[in-house]
């Protein structure tokens, strides 16, 4: 059975993507949680990953002797290994579009990711209001998300970005939770998509487990001194 190495569920958005993808698609795997303690070379986190990942980061998928250490690469490997799961859309044009938006998420939206780090357990609407007021790049990132999601939902008839659940929804699930944590304003149709994503069994399981961690990591908490 493949092993998926992940970080704290409350904080690790990149870990969330393949975990949700596999759980929602019904792909069995063994979870290996590597707690965020620090990220220096001598930390337990780095020591645990030293023999697994060449980058010393999560997530990492270990399938036998094969190691895959990039989130998008993991998604592609799973799509090839489990073609019956139809993790990408069947239509060629839709599949190319799905890959495009995932790649855009993979390399973009830096303002939203920087100013609104994942923190599922927290509710930070006041912080979100200040970020929204003071960070035009965050507003631009959200505007791009709204335009992208609205176009895809319209083109494919919903309820998810390409109709049925796909890698694209797993990729944007952490973004949906960021919008919720910081109460960033989005139109009603986009808020409805966010709610549908959060209600997916794979996403709901991650949320429940993230809230149950109760593992306050100061270096992941730019806006709170304690829980």
C-alpha cells in the first residue's frame, strides 16, 4: 500500500491536496504524519524525511521503491496509476484546462498564500478584513479565483469545477478553506462552491482531523499568540 507523508493537517495546505484526492477518490493509502516541529536541518521533521524525500518537504508519496515528492507530480502519478478513477476530465480540452488551472495554483496566488496561511481551526474574520483592506494583491488573487471558478462552473454545469470531482477540486480545496478562515468576501455563487467543496467527504474528513489536532505551532501562527 502506498504511504503518504504529510504535515500537520491544520497548517499544511500542500499535504491536504493529495490526501483529499486519494481519500475522495477511494484510493487506499497509509498516512504518515510528520509533525511540524521546526524546519532546520537538525529538526525531527527534517530527520524523519531525510531518508524519504530529497527536498525534506511534505507531501511525499512512497509507492514501493518509488518516491514522488511534488504535489502535482503525485496527482499525475495517481491519475496514471488509477485511470478508472478518472481524476482528470475525460474530454481532451477539459483535461488540458484542468491541468492549466492546477499549474496556475501550483505557481501562483502568492499574495493569498503569503498573507492568508492555512489555519483550518482558526476563525480570523477581523484579520481577513484588514488583509482585504490593505493588500491589493490579495484582492487581485481572489478576483482571479472568482473569474476562474465562475467560468469553469458555468462551462461544465457544476456542481464542481469540471462537473464531477477531479484533481482541480482537490487542488483548490485548501484555497476554499482559506477564504473561510479569513472570511474574505466572494459572490454568492462562489461561496456556494466553497461550501460544496467543504462538504465533500474527503475534505470534511481532513477538516475534522485538522480541528482535532490541537497542536499549536507558533511559527505557523502569524496572527495569534495562543489558541
